[in-house]
């Protein structure tokens, strides 16, 4: 089934917004993925020694998941809050809107990061371009230096990715606990079954979050993400591995069923019913971002326990005696086992 859905786009096949020998950046915003609202998605690849230059987001908080490699993140936030920490695969970091930060590959292999920003059209300033905007005299006054101290600055436009000279310098404090760092991969999954699990990067577990959250969802081919909807949040997902099928219902009755492969992103507007199931033997691993710090969830399974059989009979137009024996479900499981083969 070809993927021609308005809900789906490829992050890895989209044109790079920036690329050089030291890394590349690609992103999906409302300009190239029109269905997006309140969120966008970015992929940052840094070669060994590559540095994402110091910069800050103008209009959005950001959370990011390290897929591979080891990166050092340093930042300066409001009220002189300094932070510097190392992020390993499976871990996440948070950057507040307006906080200046850098990302540096301090390992020996390529680093890859998937980030979500809380706006459909992100904008940023670079440290270099912000320095370029000021005269040498103004910079000298700022640092109690003569203007000649900045004569070597050639005022060229900033490169988004540069290369570090020499070995990485990791501060001694980088290993200390930090509110901006969250070990999602090391979390004991709050939802775990034989056929799948979900690790939850939400405010309940990560206090730094204000308006974003993320689930790491793994489902075996023996399980399925049940049909459900999120009453207060949209869903922006990224396929880390595996092949899957999704179905989304729009309010006008349009039904959209599509297949997903690694590198694909999808977007589900808030409160739209949808489901996810693995197509291959290897199962699936999705990184799912939400535009709320605690995403709500209403599943089909628990819904059948919310109403009497008389109401369900009338709603479905099926005699009560012919209704399925819905299991009583006071707490929705989120992931269910696959009793039946894929239809």
C-alpha cells in the first residue's frame, strides 16, 4: 500500500535544511507537512567531532531523544542557570525556549538525535550571527576588552554545524543529576506486557516538562496499540524501527489507512481515533511526541465498559443477545495482544 496519506511524511528522505562534512539537519514543519499543528520534528546527525553551534529557539520548548552516539549538551537558561551533561542512546534532553545551548558529538561514532519542538514553524538565533550583529566596540565594552580583540572575527554567516579541533572537553560536573536530562531508556516501563511496552517521558516522571512529552512505544508482532484517541493532545510520531499499519478516522467520516516504515513521521490531530499494528516479524519501535506534558488517552477497550449493554445495543443497532461479551476494563491497557491475524 503506497504511503500517500496527508498524515504521513518522511523525515529521513526530506531535503536537508543544512548539510556539510560534519553533519546534517532535516526537519518537518507546517511548511512541508501542512497537517502539523503546535509541533514540528527535527533530525540532527553529527559526525565524530561535529558540533551543533550554540543557538536558541525563538518560539518553542524542545525535547530530544538520542538514537545513537554520545553527545554533550551545554546550555545557559534564564536566571543564570548553567547546565552541561552527557546524553547516551535512549536518553532525552530538554531545552527551554530562549535558552542558548549546543550539542557536541563526543563519541567515536555518528550521533543521531530526533527532536520535537512545540511549534509548527520553529525559528532560532545562532550565537555567531548574534555576535555579528554587534560592532567590535560594543563587544569590547561587553567583555571589558579593546575592540581590537575582535578583529579576527570575519563576520561570515554562521554554519549550523562546525567541527571541534582537538579532543572533547567534558566538564567534571557533566555526570551530576540534571533536571534537563531524562533516562527514558533506563526507565522500568510503566506499561509492560509480553507483546509490548511503553516508556513514558511525561511530567509525572520528568518535572522539567511544560508543554511536551514523549512515549517510547515498542510493540511485537503479537501485539497491537488498540484503537484510541487523545482528548487533549495531538500526536507526532517517528518510526525508529519496524513496519506498521495505522488507521485514522477524520470527523467528516474519512477513513485513512496507511503503512509506515523506518524514517517516516506521522501526525494525528487531537481527539482523532487511530490505531497502530506491526506488519513485520521484528515488531515496531515508535518515538511518539505529544503537545501536552501529560497526554490523555481514551481507548476503545475501556470505552465498552463505560456504557450499559442496553445503550451499546441501541447505539450499534445489534440485539443485546448478539453483542460481544466485552471484558470489563476499569483501566485501559494501551497495548493489547493480537488474537487474530492481520486482516
